[in-house]
């Protein structure tokens, strides 16, 4: 007969925020997780299939072939590139590598919901600043809130879940004013969907600055959400620190192969992004016409700031076989799907009884 375990868990674990993934229900259209609707390209699928024959072997722990391919693609030294199990893993590794308990990690709110979870896991202190009236980062307020304890500042650009983006002049002014002991992390998971020429490429901004890191992912535009691979471009001592705290072999061999194959087919994949951007415009225009407030999005989703009507809207959408991502009390994020899927969503949105 077994005895109940009395092994204690870490103090404060019960207060840890829970990450809530987008729901999946049979027969419903899932527009909740910012996945792209198309599967991998045939060339990428073939590369994955060929690599599967060798999964009895451990992957290259440093993912050096992928590191080299990324470094070549973006014309940066290999020493400035680190690969992780999705960009979210790199978010956590940065906090682990830079922060002691009591150090501060700053980010806007609402922004990527993993930030507060990862901060608390490591034992650092989260400092949140509200978005401005346009649902965009208030960089002036964030700058004013930096203290000697601040170690990291996350700027999600475009921001998840609002899709809004900070433009060049404001972001450059912010980066120039941030103290050199603070690392600014430009989280650019949705960079490939940006069409506004005034939204800067973070890699260009990071090139001449010693306290800027850029995160990107293969989960979104490249359609590899199920394989979990992302990368960081940062100062050399930061990438070295990331490698010190990562879980060995966390980027599996299929993910490494698929990421390289996707970079090789980048132009074809970015054509898909252009199609999503076109649908993004069409969906937003239709929502505006229906009476919704929808900030301009530079990502592959749109944001409906519905406030207290958010949960009711999500339930209404689900009743119409569409799954959206509600953030209770704030708004709903809706991923851009296929034209047919988007039409079903728009029909549900137009019929929402609480709209008026």
C-alpha cells in the first residue's frame, strides 16, 4: 500500500499564472492560436521525412547548421545567434541568464501572456506598464519606469495580442535612452507579416547597439508551430549565456532540418504571408464596417477590444463553430485563416447581438 507523498513543492508555485492555449474542438474553425492555415511546403515536408529516418540519434546539441544558416541569411556573425525550442524558450533563458531574484523584468500589458509566467518561474519581479489608448506600447512610460533593478525590457513588436506596432522614430528614441545595463528584447515573432515601412526591422536596430536582442520564430510565418524552433540575435556574451542555461538537445533534429529547409524556401513561404496580409486587411475592413473597433494590425491576427463583452463574444463565436482567443475583460484575438474560414467568422461577428 502506498503512502501519500509529503514532498513539498516550491513556495509560491500555486500562484504561478497559467498559460492558456487556444482551444481546439472537433468541427470548429480554430482561429485562436495564430497558426498559419497552410501546412509545410512539399520541399520542407520532404526534408522532414528524410530526417525522420535518423531520429534514433541525438540532434546536434548546438544546432550549428541552423545557426550558420541563420547567420548567413541575416549577415550576422554566428557568435551572435542562438537557437531555442521556440522563441518562448529563449524568453525564459534570457531571464534565467540575466536575472537574480528581485531583479526586474519589464513589459507592456497586455502583451505576450508568457512574459509574467516566465518571470515568476525564474523568481524575478514583473513590472508591467499599460498600453496606450491606441493599444500600443507606451515607451515613454516604460522608459520612466526603469530602475537600477531593471535587467530586461520586452518589447513585443508587433504586439501580441493587439497586433499593433511601434514605429521607427519612437523605438529608436527609446533604445537610445535606455541605460546600457538594461537589455531590450525586441520580440518579433510576427515580423514577416509587417507591411508598414515605418515599423523597423529589429535586426537593423540591434546592429549598432550593445544592449538589444531580437527574437524570432519559425512557428508563425514559416508554419512550424508543431516543431518548436526559434532564434535570438544578440550581443555575443548574451548568446553565450543563453547556451549556458538551455536544456540540452531541446531543439530536435526534425525542427532543425525543417527550419533550414524553410529558409531555403523563404520566398515561397513569404508569398503565403502576403496572402494572409491581404486577408487581414479584408477582415479588418469588414469588422470596421460592422461597427467594431479594430486597431491596425501588423501581425497575422486582429484584435477586438471588447472589454466586458469579450467572453460573451467568444461564446457567440463558438456557437457559430469558430474558436477565437478571448482575454476576459480586455478583448478577443482572432487569427486570420483561409478566406472561407474568415467568412464564417465574419458572419458570426456580424450576428453578435451585443454589438449594438
